[in-house]
C-alpha cells in the first residue's frame, strides 16, 4: 500500500479518537489533512462534513457533502447529509431536491420523509406534506413530534393537547441566541409592552412569568412587583433569562407541572406568546387558580383561532384559541374578564398574526 494512503489511514483513526473525545477542531484538521492525502475518499468526506456541521461551519460542511454526492451519487445517506445542511442554511428548494434524491434511492428513510413534510408544509403544499408525515410515521419516525406536524397540516386530525416538550425545547434551545433580535426587530413583537403596559402604576407583591423565554417581560414586570419568578422549558432560554438578573428564580420546567407543584403564591401571573404551544388550556387555568392570590391578575396573550372550535393547530405549528373558549375557561376557574382585546402578536411571512390580549381577575 502507498505511503500517502497509510498516512491518510493513520490520520483517519486519529480523527475518530478526537471525535470520540469531543475534540472537534482537532478532528476537523486531521480529517482535512487525511483528505488532502487521499482526495475523494467517501468516509473521510462524510466525517469531515459531520464535524464541520457540529462546529457550525455550514459552508465548509456543504463543500464536503457536495464532494460526497459527487463521488457517491448512489448513496441515499450522502443526499440526506447534504439535505440537512441545505435545510440549516435555509436553502429550502435545494434541500427538498436532496431529500427527494435520497428517497428515490431508499424510500425507507423516515427522517427524509419527515423533512420533506416540513419543507412542503412551509411551501404551503399541505396535502403532500401530510402524505410525507404519514410515511415518516409508518417508518417509525419520532412519533410524538411527527404526529404534531401531521395534525398541523391535516384538518381532520384532532390536534394534540400540547406541543411535544422535546420539540419546544430544541426549537428554543436553537433559537435562544437570535431570539430577541429576530422577534423584536424582524417580527415586530411588542406583546410584553402591550400586555404589561396597562398595569403600570399598579403594585404587586409577587409576579410569575410563564414561559419567560429570554426574559423580554422582565424589565416590565420588575417595576410592577417586589419579586418576579419565571419558568420555561428551554434550558438555553432559561440561561438567557437568568443572565438578565431581574428574576428571583427561573425554573426550568413545563409550566403546568410547575403550577401544580410550586409552594409559592402570586398576585400577578403573566404569559406572553406562550399559549401558542399549548392547545388545551384547562390545566393551565387550573394551575394558575392554584397559585394565584384572591384578586390577583392573570394577563396573557393567545393567537386567534376558529370561533367554532376551542382551539386549532395551524400549519405554522402554533395553536389558536377562540375568544369564547378563553372566556369559558375564565368563568370555570373563578376569573372575571377585566379586558380582552384583539392585537397583532407578531408577523409571520410578513403578515400580522391576529391575537388576543387578555386580563383576568381572580374572584372566587
Ligand atoms: C415565543 S417564546 C415567548 C417568550 C417570552 N414570554 C416573551 O414574551 O418573549 C415562548 C416560550 O415559551 C416556552 N414554552 C413553550 N411551552 C412551554 C411549556 N409547556 N412550559 C414552559 N415553557 C414553555 C418556550 O420554551 C419559549 O421560551
């Protein structure tokens, strides 16, 4: 065997050792050197692409997978890998074409069907998206999330009660760094100001921020209440919220579970743009009733739904609620409606998303 080949092979095994120990930068260097010695070797290209992707070097990862599909066009995995990077780069049409190439070679790839479904959902091709999600489910793809995706595009599917926790966690863990800029500057999100602004001048003892995210409500809650606590599912959002230094405690938990177990009591509970991930709000209302002091205020936003149904799950993967449902839940849980107003929550594909701003007072 030739010397460069032996050297490339030795380097390749070094890379795997680096990878196993999590030394990604060293692994990337060693894979690159190995590739320079034996260009076009599929296993090296594949690993190089994976490592670069894990390092967040998406253009470099794409270059490796471009070469991989050139040398191994008959391998479904190569197209799947390149599709994943194109998807991360928001190059949706090209990504869809790669998932289709992958599925043409191996139609049993559940992940490729699920990704195809998501891309068709975003393109508004809802029936084809539903077919793709059904195929993914048949092939054993992560069923809770895929069922949720399917329900968002198939009118006749009953929507699940809540978004899957794993889906919410990974969505917001990935979104945490860009969240404030994207939501406020790009999507023109002003719910914290519109929801909490009208309470200015009131004084509360203890406030709870449900689904606090990075803590955009915190600067508005801090002047209103002596102490403010918060809860959120996403680890990275919780870390951002804690960095603000405006909350007493930020708990990483499902908000319903937290409401059912916390020993603390509050006279203000706020939830800004969180109920879009919860369809059935009865457990939330029961939990808020458990922790709220008599006369306490429960202020929240919700997306508008279909007035003929309690809640709907939209292709945008958000729940909308009818105003009648919100009013009925309020009455059933001992709240009176102080105010309920329509308000555009944020933009989606440059169009305002109609929502509700709701202020309830605990009476019973
Ligand atoms: C759109 S963000 C809004 C964040 C913040 N309230 C604001 O106004 O900027 C929704 C947040 O709700 C959290 N969330 C969604 N479902 C949740 C649940 N069941 N329990 C706790 N947090 C949840 C997400 O992790 C995310 O941080």
